[in-house]
C-alpha cells in the first residue's frame, strides 16, 4: 500500500528538515543529501535518525538513478 499523498507532502528528514525521495517498491524514504534511508514498516514511516540506515556511494548512485528513471520527485519543494 502506498503512503498517503497528504502525508508525503509534509514528510521531511528529521535531521536536515529537507525533502525525501519515496520508493514505494522498496518501502523506504531516502535523503540524498545525507545519504540516509528511512524504512517504512506496515505503511508507517520510521522517521527516527537513530533508526536510519546510511548508504554507501554505490547505493546512493543507484537510488538517485532509480529516482530519475522512475520519475520519483521529492516529497516537497524546498
């Protein structure tokens, strides 16, 4: 199940307060500025900095390329 569009409009990274990329098929939100991935469990985003996963450069490039290829846009315009 996809996250509600109204929720996505207000979701921001808890650390830098910037927009995120939402990957429905991977059940995660991604902050490309900090290279942090936030998981989504049972349709609930886990937006805790301590629970975020830092990704390496290769994974970052994959996610950014996937976002571009799939037309994934930030949760809001900064």
